[in-house]
């Protein structure tokens, strides 16, 4: 009977992130036939089509294709703020934890952390954190960032009501509100909301095409025409101007047409994975699995890096995101058979 050594020689099941997806044959075909031009001159018709579509979907005037979600977030922060301002976000937010100190380096902003439950904070928390603008010695609280879904919250989803309440507080306090919607389509598929409902709450929106939607590269920043005009200048300054980017935009358009509804499959597979992990004696707890991210804590005394190495030796790739905390992310390159392999490997782990 073929055991773990055989599994290790098979193609790995890569659950490190939904960024590891490869273009499908149909997506590659769409890219191959894309009509292209020079996007820095505004002459790439496929880029223009993607930007217009995304702006229309989210109910805004304009959009801008960028290489990454980090860049769209950093551009938004740069446009909304001035050096010395303060950005309010949750402590685990991607804009703070995973963007290389960008808001400090690129925009000269400090950060105020908001108390949150799995990454979701309240309007009252925003109001309580805003500095007195009459005090010259305090940073000017200028901007709030919401992340949906919440990466380190185990793919937790914000509700429209929660986000709308934060927008109301921002309006009263003179703050800009930005959505880091890296996985916003995962949230919308799960709760049945529409892009325009989310777009109407935020001054700016960042949407990744290269995570659950499966495009190889690209994120789109969405906002008013005046905001995107400024954003385009910042993108150029940061080195994000691209030329025949229609090849990438075609992948994004294909993803919007073919890869949105299938996100439900990723969520179902993540729930299967989470349920199986809950049964293991080495597991202390699994965060509620709402979308495609499974985060679990190991029992006291166990080491997450050793745990992920043991899984890696069986061809299951995942990430240690804390001393005892592990993350797995489902995506279009992992099917039911892949989840079966992952569960079997988890069941073989002995600590």
C-alpha cells in the first residue's frame, strides 16, 4: 500500500495562500487574444475596459489597474492623507502588518490600532480613537481602513450594517474610509451582497484579482474621478505604470466572468478542512470558517513551524502565522481530492 512517502512525491497541495493559483487554460486563451496598447498613455483598450467595468460594478466614477493589492492600498493612503497624519485600522490589518511599513515610508503616516473582534471594529471604537484636532501636538486622524474579508480573522466577513455605521462615524469626524477588499468577492458570494452596496459605503475600494479570482497579477483601485486622477500620478511615482497591461486585464475580465460564483466551492472545502481539524487532539481551536481561510491554534507546548514542516513532508503546504497558529487557504487549484489528501495528512500528524 502506498503511504506518506508516495504522497510526498505527488504534486503538493498548496494551501499557503490563494495567491498561488495559476491561470486556467481558458484564462490563458483570453490573455493570448487580448487587444493591447500603452496603458501609461491610456491607450490599452482591455485595461480601460476592466477599469470601467470595476468602477461601474462598485458604483464609482473611475478605477485604476495596479500590479498588487499592496500598491492599491498604499496609493489610497497616499492620496487620502498628508505626512504626519494618522491612519486608523485593526492591529492585524494587511495595510499595517504585511505592506512593509508602506504607510509610514510612502506617506509619512502614523498608525492607531482599533480594538476589534476578528478584525471587525465598531463606529464607537473609531470615534473614541480620533485625536483632538485642536491639539497641535497630536497627529491628525485622517483615514480609516476596513479589511473585508479579514485575513487574520480567519476570513471573517463584515456586514453592510457594520461598515455603514463606520462610514457614518467617518463622515461626522471628517475621516476618509477605505476598503481593503482583497477578498471582497469572497464576502459577497457568502452573504449575497452586491458590489455597488459596498462601493457606496467607501471613499475608495481596493479589489484583488489575483487571490480567489485566480488572475496571475493585478488589483484595481476604485473611487471618484478626482481621486483616481491623483492615484494615477502616485502609481507612476511608485513605479506602477505598466505598458501593454491588457494581457493582465484580460485575465481579470475573464475572472469576473467565470471565477466569482465558484468561490462557493472554496468556502465549502475550507469548512470541510476546518471541521476535520477540530477533531484532532493537537488542535486547541479553529476560528469560525466563514469563507476560504482556515486558521487554527495548536495545543499549548506545540510549535506551528514544526507542525507545518511535518505537513510539508507529506506534500501539504501551509503557513505558520504565530508560535502556535497555522493558516490554510483554499482556492481554485485545490479540488475535493486535494482536500481529501490534506485531511488524511492532518490525521497522520502526531505531536
